[in-house]
C-alpha cells in the first residue's frame, strides 16, 4: 500500500504498512484499484458524452465509488471488492455506450485503465492486480504526480457532497461531465504541469457548484438554518446517536422514531442539523453528544444507546460498543452491522433494548448561522465594521483530528482580539465551540456556519460583504485560518483558490502530496502559508 491522501500520512510522506486511520493495506490496495477502474469508466463516459450519449447510472456510480475511497469511509475488503467488480461492469457499459454513439469501435489509443481487463474472483489474485495500480506513479514527473493527486483528491472530496445531493434527488450534469473529463485527463500523459494546474482550478469551481447544489437541496427541503441553541446535556429516555453528514438520513430516522420514546442525538458534523426548521421541529431531536470524530472511542463507550454512522469519520470500534454500532450508505467496517436502505428498525430495536439516559441538562451552544441568517442582519454587521466595533473577521475552521498541533486553533480563537468575529464550520469548531466569546453589539463573536460543505455559506457571506464595501474579497478585513484532514478539505481549498482568495493559513501540516515546486507556485500566486503560532500569525495579519 501507499496512501497519502489525508493529513495523518505517516512520517509526513505516506502510509505504507497500515493507515494511521486504521485502514489495512489490503483495503488500501483495493481502493486504489477501484480508483483506477473508475478512471477507465470515465475515459469511455467522456468520449460518449462528446458523441452526445450519457447514462445516469454510470454518472451516479462514479460519484458513489469515489466517495467509497474517501478517508474513514469503507474499511471492509469484501465491500470494496464488490464495488470494484461493479466498476468493471460499468466500464464495459460505458464502452458500449460510446461505441453505440460512435457507430463503431474507438480508433484512438485506449489507456490500460480503460481496456477490457477482468477482475479476478480470487482475493489473492485481486490483491496482486491491485498492487500494480497504486495511487502514485513513480514513472512520471513528481510535480505532475503532485497535481494529479491534488485533482483526484479534490474530485473525491466533492464526490462526497454530490452523493449527499443525489440522496436528496438533486443532480447536476455539469458535475458529471467534468468528473468524467477530469478523471480521463489523469490518464493523459501528453498533458503537462500547467495543464493540470488549470484542471485543479476547475475542480475548485466544480466543488463550488456541488456545494451550491447541496445547499439548495438542504434549504429547499429543510428551510434555511436559523440561530438555535443546542443542548449538550441529556434527556431522560432511550437514545440513538447519529454521526456523519447526511441530513436526509437524520430526517428518516426522526420520522421512524417519533412517538417511540427514543431521543436522537447528533455527533460530529451532524451538529448543524439542529438549525434547520424542518428538522428542529421534531421534539425528540434532543441535543448533541460528544465532540469531533477522533474522540469517538472514549465518548461512544459511555453512550447508553444505539450508534450509527451515515458518512465518513468512523474509526475502528472498541469491543464494548461495537454490538451497538451500525453503518449506513457508503460506510462499512468489518463485523459491524450495516443497514441497507431506509428501514432503521434494527437500530430502533437496539436503542429500545439499551439503558438510555437519565435527565441531565448541560451547556447550550448556538448553531445555525448560515449565509441567510448572517446576511439577514448584514446591515448591523456592516454598520459595526464602519463604526470600528468589528475590526476583523476570521474564518477558523475545517477538519479536526488527533494529530498534535491542532491546539493551535483553540489558542488562536482565544487570542483573537475582542473586537473581532470568528466564523467557523466543519468539525474543527469543536476545538473552541464550547467556549464563551461574548458578542459585539448583539452580534455573537462566534458564528457557527455549519458543516464542511457549508463553506458555500462562508463564500456567500464574504462575497456579500465585498459587494457592500465595494471591494474585492481579498481587500476585506477577513482572514482564512484553515485546518485540513481529508479530501473534502482539499476540494474546499481548491474552491478558495479558484475564487482567487489569498493569504490562507493552512495546518496543522501541509499535504504530503504537494511537492516543493507546487508549494512554491501556491505561495507565489496565492501567498498560502503554513500556520506558525497564534501570536506570530495574528501579528502578521494585523501588520
């Protein structure tokens, strides 16, 4: 195996024996083969589209398959192998689609990934084949490899958001078309470094399209988030803990548990769900339990109910709660019960058989400051800036993780001057979202925008402020202090670069797949810099 798609890459270069995330070498190799196969699908799907032919089943499968390979999603070899087998069938289907539209066979050179190879039935043979197609190709220029990896990981990131949108019956042909074209371009050895830089910028644009699509899917169905206090204590009764990102999943679970004496608690990136009017109307959406994903081992042990993951962030479960743990959607883990479809009766039965909570109210925190809520008080925000009451905005957010160095974000939030406002999103907020920051003229100093995909809201807020002050976003008193962990963060970073955002500070470490030359390009063109210390970074920001 070799995997360097997340921030915890071993020794800062890549995991080559077992993933720091817990992914086994066999799983990693099979996921590499899945990516290789999906590139082959996209080669034919892209050619078919050039002939005016497309297939929605192929389009959706590519998105779902890519999401399967995102960090902390699927740890199960049998599950991944099944998806590879499906991918080979879809590759053949995509080739047939092209040949029908073309009126015959392709006359050009077909890359090996798109050729008619078969997936063996024997696991040893599958793994032997997989080891021939790792994510890193030592035969190509390191800088080209760096950009190819950046593009691939960015596409994986927005595939997660596109999958959520598909579940809400929202799709975009623009997303599908670019995905096929970009993945096929990753097989094209005639392209050079600057070609791939352009594709990476376009990947950022398509991620913005995807986040906008998902945002509209969420707000059309559940309403725009509104500022809402969320209970961190517990209510008496049986309990189910929901971890992940998928709001449709939460809605269905709330419907099926209504009137059963079961309280639903959010965990991790599900916290922002409390701000949506059509979800918060359920009285048994009781509160949020625990913090960010990396603390699940200690937190899940004391949760007296059923637990279910609906998207990535799962870790190897401990024995004392694995019998109460379920997965759904693309998430799978060996020997953990997986729920297919929308019937959650097994999860409900498990919760009813568990002890449940006693009544123990706790602290409340505010969520629900999406762009609609913030722009609803834009006049107050603009006046506070003009009067000098608000001197600066910081977007402090992104992924959280267990690797040392992430206390920086807590310390930065604490050190931010009292006349500044902190916007936050994704699970990085758990580093400081229980702290008291006060307000400025009734505007809370800490505004929780939502999930990682709600970076779209952050962009909308920034654009609206720039329009109000008749300036560019880079001219605003706004600084981006970002933490990253996996591929969705890569997609968001590419979106910010596509928008021309400069002076981003990124940490806790820089991506292992970025070569020195590519880093120099980012520094020279966007002034990206690694985080240092809160004191030094604040001093640099304020000049």
